C-alpha cells in the first residue's frame, strides 16, 4: 500500500509550495520526460469569439489542483473500493507551458503540438490544459505520427457547442473550428459529440456536415433520456480515444468561469460517469480540458471542477491500464 507523503516529516498542505498540477514534480526538460502522465499548459486564447481570459486557465487549474494533494499516497474512492493514482505506481509530471507568441496563432499552435509530440515520444499520456478550444487543433495534429504507428483515434467531445465551423471570415483555427479540423484528419475515425445544446456557434449546415463526416451528436437531454450506458454503447468499442472536454459542457451553475456559458449542461457525476465508462470501453490516449476563464470564476468553483474532473479521469485511465497489464 502507498505510504502517506506526510509520513516523511512534512505536511505540505495545499496552500504551501509551488502550484504544479497536483503538486507533482516539474520537468522543464522535454527531452527528459519519464512518466506515465505528462501535463502541458496551453495558455492560448486568441481563438476566442466573445469573452477572453482562458490564457489564464492553466494557472487556475494548477492552483485548484493543489486542493487534492494532501499526500495520502493516492486517492481512495470508497464507492469503487479503489485507490486511484497510487504514488508508487503512477508517475505524473508537469512539464510547464507551451510558448505562446502573442497575435501569432500558427506559431503558438505549433509550439503546443511540439509539446504534445514530446509527451507521446516519451510514452506518456498527454493531458493538456487550455486555453480556448482552438488548442485542440494542434493537439490532434500532434497525433499524426503516433497514429501512423499505433492506429487511428476516435474523438470524444464533452461540450455545449459543436465547434464544427469550417471557415468564417477567413478564420479556420479559432475555437469554433476544432472539431471540423479534427474530422478532416485521415487518422480520425469519427467523433462522439456529447452535451451539444441550445443556441450553438454552428449553423444547421455545420451539423449536417458533421454527421456526414462521421459525427454522432447528442444533447444533454438526449443523453439523460438514453442513460449513460446506452450513450456509451454508441461510441465505438475497443477504440483509441482522444477526449476533449470544454468546461462549458457542464452547467454554469457549477462552471460559471468560462467565456461562453450555456445553461442546461452536465452535472459533475454525469460527466464523470461518461468519462469513467470510456476508460472501460477502450483506451484513452490523449486528453485536453479547455475554456476555463478564471476572471469569471469568482469562487474558484470552475477551476476546482476542472482539476477534480481531470484527476479523477486520469486516475481511472491509469487504473484500467494497470488492470489490463
């Protein structure tokens, strides 16, 4: 059983020390990544169409994640009777942020893709903290070489918005475009777009194009009617999943700190049960969580939700990997 971190003589409470993700070790040398999971910040928000500020999302999520760093040697879940993220079995590194060049979308995106490729080359699971949803574009692009070796990926998206705009006023790499750019990749087999609702950023023809290009689109109400298990059954089994989580997929009652909140979103456990089910249905090979904007998050609730969701999701991904060994 994992030893408690504070047994070594230091309590190291959440408000003490430097705010890496989960207070895990910081590794600035991207040629020396030796971990099961590597966390990369992508503090980019030039793709935003309305309220900006998600460039500060990675810092907010990291700080919130310290709440879950009490040094218990892992996180025991009494419902599952499992200790997730045992310190002696799961190695997590925070590798810092991709370099963002102000006003230069393509260079900034290229720097994000470079970081993800370095993580994949090291054999670690990439977990990317956004930033606006356009950062998913370089994240998916970074999988080209990995997919050539290991097979294609299926995109699973939790979001309020479809993000399937092809081009608008010449813009192809904003936060309304990422799922369209992903669907164009030859190594993306399809998309499961979950939580899409209400007034969307994508017109009717975008929905039609998404379905024609392999998307299965479900709203929160449709998912509640189907149930979690039936929803998961629509996602291809045994696939390699890249999971992209827009925090506005959750209801603004629990996630107000985002640029484009949309009422009628997921509750925490709805989201977690979908993600937990994915880890049992296939292999999660990449994760990003985007659109946390701390300026609108006056109680810190949204950043805490993001950190808690990611740590629980990562824990379940690694648990299933270890169970399959």
